[in-house]
C-alpha cells in the first residue's frame, strides 16, 4: 500500500515514509534528497558503501585565534577552500609549539571538509596536496583514509559531482541561518566503490579538470591585471617598479610631531603611498571633495538573518568579486521590516561599494552598484555617492581597485579585533586622478572591454569544471566510459 501527499501539502515541510524505512533523520529535506540519490544509483555497476569502513580518522580543527602576522605555522580556514582547490591569497598563522601542532599537521592525501557555510558551499571538500607544514581551523573537518582503501581524489571527485552534492544537501542541517555538516554525517556518506584501477581513472579525470580550470582562471587573472596598465596608460602615467624589500625600506625616521594618527609602522610612514599616480597631468583632488556622501552599512542582528531565499539581500565582502562584479551565491537575507525604519540604509543605484573591513590583503575591493530592487550593505561596506558632474562612479571603482591591487589600502589599514580596516576619515583624504568627465567615460569604455574578456574566461572556467563533474558522475554510474 502506497501513501502520497495531497497536492496542497508543502513537500519541503512534510514527508511520508513507511515506519520500516524511517531512519534516524526526521526532516523532509533528508528523505526527499536521499530518495533522489537512491534512484540515481540503483543501476550503478559498483557496490554502494558507507565511507565509515574506509576511515582512519575524522578530526575537527583548531579553535584558537590565528593572526595575519606570518609567525608560526600557516592555518587553513574555510575561506582557503575555494572552488575545489586551495586559495592561499588570504592566509593566517598560529604560533604553536611542536607538541601542540603535531596532532593538527596535515598530511598529503588528507581530505578537508567545510563543515559550516551557506547551503551551496557546506560539505565542499578538497584533498590536501600543498608542500610545507599546515594546520587547519575548526570550521574544517580532516578525514584520513585507511591505506589501500579509497583514493582521496576519487572521494573528492565523487562528492563534487551533482550526485555527491545531492547527498551532502540531504545530510546537512540548517542552524541559525547557517548550514552545517558534522563528523558523524560525513562518516555515514554513501559512495560507489569501483575497482582501484577505475578509481585511479576517475581521479585522473578530476585532476586534469582542475588543472585545465586553473589554467583558464590564470589566463583571466593575467587579463585582469592588464586593466591597471590600461588605466595608467590612459592617464598618461608610467608604471612604477615596486621598491625592493630591504631593511632600509622597512624602517623610517621621523620627528615625534610628524607621526600622526598613532601610526608607527614603516609601511605607513616610509615614502609616498600614492607615488605611482603623481606623474599624471590631471588634477589630484581629495576624494572627500568629490562625493555627496559616505555611508557605512549596518550589521543586522543574527536572529534576523537567514540563508533561505526571501527578504532583502545583504551585500557583504563575499559578494564583491575581483573583477568588479557583484556575485550572489552565498546570500544572507533579512526581513523587509528590518529596513522599514531605516530608509537611508537601502542602497541607491549608481553608488560605489567599498570593502572597508576584511583581511588586510582584501580591504579596498570596490564595485559599482546598479541593480533594481532593494538591497542593503553590511557594516563591512562603505557606500560612496559621487558628485556625478565631477566624478564618474564607474571610473572611481577602477581607480579604487587600482589602489587596492597596488596595496595602497594594505598600507593604510588600521587593525582591530583581528580585522583590518580603512575608515571614512582615511577615504576622504586619498587623491583621485581626475581628467574631465568626458575623458573619464572614455577610459571606462576602454576598461569595460577588458573586463568583458575577463568575465568570458571566468565563465569558461566554471562551465568546463561543471561539465567535468557531470562527466565524472556518468563514468562512476557506468553511463560513460573513460576517454
């Protein structure tokens, strides 16, 4: 006898199953997704087994605070696990004795899982293959496989496939606006277990796909880097060389009266931070003289935030991409009532969004906002409205991103609570090379053509990897052979 839900019932909140099939989970999402998973693997030519028997160890990472100072051993965090590979552009360190760090030192072949994140990113995993010593943070879970069991790259490839992600979606849980997966849920994951030779073939396809994707991304980064050269050339400025990293360049001498803002570090005081734009024939007014307002976003209370669709999207630093685009794949929403009494906090079109607080390397990421509908910013974003008769908003975004890549904001940052930031008082004083408005718009057109090439490469990289994941799933299910 079969039982079905009536048409008026919300299947995302209610499920029906027989008592004999009831597992330890009582949530509809688990049963809905696992039903899809089981239907997809029913004709798989390989046995379907839990991960548990193949595990040597499952371990949570370090919960102690890390710092940006390169003292101690580097610590991988969830931000370093990006797009099925390791991104070391925002690395932190932790000072530990040899005895303290030994239990957390990563070994080649360890698999690291992201245990807390948005629904789309939780459960992402990557095989550790970096040279040197690294430990890992508490938002990651380390999995070590037994020798002569499953291949780490095969496990990562399967779990990255659409079928693997269905299962991750099934077992993950939503708590306080975030999605989580724990060690027990990882142990209980199901995987098709083909022969060792077949695993090696799949792992090879996966590694080749990652390598090709990374090559395409690197091509995009090279094109993106040329934007700065195009901008400087359009402004008639010759490219300066980075000063050598000598002891002399890490020291400064100044009278007590000249040391301002309570800054005593040589990065801030040694030389002219804006030396590379001084060669322009344009005026160099201060940004504060060219804007209508600076508005810092606000932090919505955690109880009012949700990762479920609906409500008003909060724009955070993770929504600002390196090519000046806004990306919406890790969204936080709040109820419209939160902004009802805060009309000034709703974003206006044509504003410039400046990342005021982040890791020191990322402070200063800037984008141009031109979307319909209601959005608001976190307190890590400063909204800038320009005097459009003097300063084109898109031109400003390119100038600020030039400064960010030239480490201007890195040098201007103040550090507090393990975060780095640039306040409005500093933004007001930075010089902006200012050709006339017509010339600004012409420069923007030139730079937009370069950016379109970058976006095409980003899209190609993402598409190629998605195709590879689908192909890997088909190979594992016996629907496609190895080329």
